[in-house]
C-alpha cells in the first residue's frame, strides 16, 4: 500500500503501459520535455525516448487523427489533449473517424486508441479552460468514455482502456490531480466499465462521476449527521452507462439526485433521470433531482465560479428536498 | 532560429518625432511595470487562474498598436495585457478585471486571458490557441462588404502557426481579399516546445508564400522597427485591401504562465535575450539620440508608477458582481443593436 497523488497515479499508469508493450506510444502537446501540462508524464521522455513519447505541435486535429491512423495500423496510441476544451479542435477526428471507422467499414477496421484529457472547473481559468464536456463524447456511439474519480481509478483505468479494442476517451478532473490516497496492487477483477458504490446508504441515491465525487461524499457525510443515509454511486463509465447499478440502487432507496459538473440542459443528468423514469418510475418516492453547473460559461471571478458549480452544500440541500420526511428532524435553517 | 536572422533585421529608417518616442516609451514602461505589479498581486493571491506575462515582448504590442488607427480592430491571444494597455484600455480597468471585480473591463467574467473593450475595438483576449484568426477574417470581411476602411490586426504566437485555423485563415483572407494584418509574435516557444520542434519550416513569415500573401519579418525587440514595419504593412493592407503576414521575433523572459520549471530552455539563452531587453534598449537609444534625459525618464517612471498604484488601489476597493447576476449576459435579452 502506498500513498500517491492522482497525478502520480496517472503517471504510473502511463509508465506501466509504455513499459508493458512496445506498441504503446504517448503523443500530445508538451508531454515530453515539459513533462505534461499537468506533469503527468514527467520523466517518461528520458525513460522511453522521443520516438515513443512524442511532443506534438499545437495541432489537435492532426495529432489526434494521426493517433487514429496509427491505431488502425497496429500501434496502441495514448493521445493526450491538454483539456477537453481544446479537444473541440479534434472533435471532427474523434466523432467522424475514431467513432465511425469500425462501423462504416463493416467491422474491418479497429481503432484501439486512448485519448486522455483533463476536464473541469474550479481554478479560475475562465470559460475557455473550464468546461465539462464529457457528455458530448458520451453521446456518440462507437466511443467508450471513462472518468477517473479516485486515485485508484486514475492508476488502473488506463490499462483497461488500452486493452479495449475501441477508442476510449479517458477524463481526468483537473482539481483531482493533487488528491492523495492509498493505492494497492491492481485489484483482482478491476473493472472500470461498471459503476461503483462509493458509499452505501438507504435513504437516497446520489449518482455522479469524476470531479464531483468528493463533493458528493462530503455532502453524504453532512447528511449522515442529520440522520439521512445517502448512497453515492460513481458512474466511472459514461458510455456505455452502467444503468443496472443506478437502477438497482434507486430500487432500494426510492430517491435519486444526479450530480454533474456539466450543464443541466441536455446533459448527463437528463439521461440518467430519463432512464430512471423509464425503468423505475413507480419505485420513486420523489421526482429525480439534478445538481448541475449554472447555465452560463464559467466566469473568472472566484465568487461567481463557485456559485456556478455544484457544491457539497447544494448537493446536500437537493438530497434533503427529496427526503422530506427526514429533514423535519434536522430543521436547521438552510443555506439555500 | 539563428541569431543572425535577428541581426539582419533592418533598423527603423526614420526616427519619429520626440513626442511620439516618449509616448512609446511611456507605454512600454506602463506595460512592463503593470505586469511586474500583476505578478506581485498574483503572489498575494489577489489575481488567480492563469497569468501569462509578456515581459520581454512589450515592443511588439506597443509598436504595432501605435501604427494603427483608432477605428482599426484588434484581435489578441491570452498574453494580451500589452495589447489592451497599448490600445488605451485603462490600467485600472484591466487590473480590476484580473481582480475579478465588477469594475473590470469584462465585469470579472474574463480575467487576464479575456480582455475585451468594444469601444476600443479590442475583440479579446482568446485562450484557444489560433482561435482568434478566423474571427479576424470575419471582422475584416464585414468591413470589406460594408465598405469601411478599417484594418484588423490579429496577434498570435508562434505556437498558433501549427494549428489548422492559422492556415485556413491565411488562405481565406488571401482568397477573399480581406484587410487583415496577421502579426505573429514569435517568442521561440509554444509553452515548452521550441520553434524548431513544432515547425518543419521555422521561418514563419515565409508561410505567407503558400497563400500568395505578402510578408515580412521584424526585430520584435526594437519598438521603432516594429512601429515602422507595421505602419508599412498596414498602409499596404489598407491600400490594397489584401492581407499581410508580419513576423516579429521576440522572447518571453518569464515562465509560460506564472509557474513552470523552465526545463525546456537553458538559463544562458534567457540571459542572452535579456541583453536585448526592448525597454533598456529603447531607453538607451533615446538617451544616445539626445531625446531623453534622466529627469524626463524619472518623470515618466513616476507617472506610470502612480497610475499603477491607483489601478491596484481601485481594484482592491471595487465591489464584485452580485452572484444574482451569474446568468447575466449569457444571451441577449432582446434583438441586439447592430454592431459597428
Ligand atoms: C487549442 C489549444 N491547444 C492547447 C492550448 C494550451 N496552450 C496554451 S498556450 C500554449 C502555447 C502557445 O504558444 P504560442 O502560440 O507560441 O504563444 P505564447 O505562449 O508563446 O505567447 C498551449 C499549448 C490552448 N490554449 N489552446
Ligand atoms: Mg510562443
């Protein structure tokens, strides 16, 4: 058992992948000499050389597309895009090529590619560096989408993604990089394609992923002090969604709150709550609630950014609202 | 890039009048001292997020903008304090923006990387590398179709040259005959990637040839050379309506953003470039030319210091936007005024 940061977990995953298979290459802006915009590839250039740890020019469409081509021809590329915001310059390659080639070719082509990118707000870097666009990729058939919310997932998800024959988008939340946790040897049967219950509970299900997980766990702690026992489900895989885990949890708790740092309109929360309504409507004791980011580009000023984002307080308040019977006992005045 | 290429850049032909020289000096000093102060404010936690300093590159923004008309348009990237200040956006307004205050030029929504000022025709402040070039084409297209005589000056870094948007925009501007001055601030690095590691053909201005676009290169550490080169280029753009690609060779003295280990460049290289610091270089030339004495320099320094002190004090005292206005200005409440 060692205590490492999420950042170090990503780095160890990359290092292990490069060491394990000569077909693995790491491509991206400043992954080499600079050591990665978030320092996730420090030392890898020295260890594996410039042929396999490739600094790319500022050409997201070209180097992502080249990653797709290299995957078609037998490499196992890991492409790093600094943040999801810049991935929009490569959206065409990801959506029109990576996601479609297997299908359009009648199953002849395979794109075993992993695209890693940072996502999320909370650092006052304003609207062009802060958006959570995971759902854009989760919308697209042909892609798989993972989001690492824990240090262990940051450590082990990459290998699973690389072992998958499909293009996998792997999200790392920028605020999680300094988070520390104990990491064991790779757990037997490690399976990132299914959701995980991070905190069991009886009274309500909080469904989340990525950078919102710590906020949800904090909210659940607060609620526990008030006598509300919330279950926290970390989706981990946003496509294909592990609806089974969510529905099974809701069938036990009869209440659901979806927490997503993306915007509410047409977002992941809409997908989850629609699925719950389709499959378990009569199990629900309250309407499904959503806690999402305010419908605005993320502002720079700290107080505005904080107000725009889901917070443990907002999450706890949303859970209290769907568990009305229990709140009477803890009728302390609320923030919202 | 070789040092020889820099040395071969022609000197500014003629000296502008003394008042113009002093105005350039004042702006260079304002930008330099403003950014030094901003770095201190960052250390104190008063400014947050990313803060990209253009220290070492002041001659480009100051020299270029001095050669533009007030109605010309400016598109910049995220290292754009110099462009904003040189365009006359008050230091207090920029500082307040970086403090996230309601009195900032964008009411605290944008911060350091997103400085806008419609009245001064500053169209940002763009943090997507090369994101501004297509906008510049569109601004120029509107001016062309509406028969206006304006030029759009578009600033971007050497890193942007690798993006498709650079090539697409140059082609579009040449093809559609758009009055854009593309101004590349080549500081030799895109974050930690040196020019020759991101460009197969590193003589950036010559990329204009691929689009039948006239081009030139200028010493970006010499404010008079920049001013003269931009004046010539802008005259040509205004006269012909055709775009122009100007490369200014310069250097960033500080880290890419506030902190980086600078593992990607040798300290001696930075020190060598500091010998060509545009500010002392210009001061020395003015002094040698008898255009500046110690008293005049001290007076300008004092004036600039007072302006920045006042800007910081005002930014600190200013109120923030109410949280209730979080959703303000996301969409227009009604049909917008036609823009000029
Ligand atoms: C499309 C896009 N990709 C990546 C980034 C991350 N990034 C920010 S600045 C930068 C380097 C840009 O270098 P250059 O254009 O030379 O400008 P300079 O920083 O030297 O002023 C990179 C890679 C970004 N902002 N936008
Ligand atoms: Mg540069």
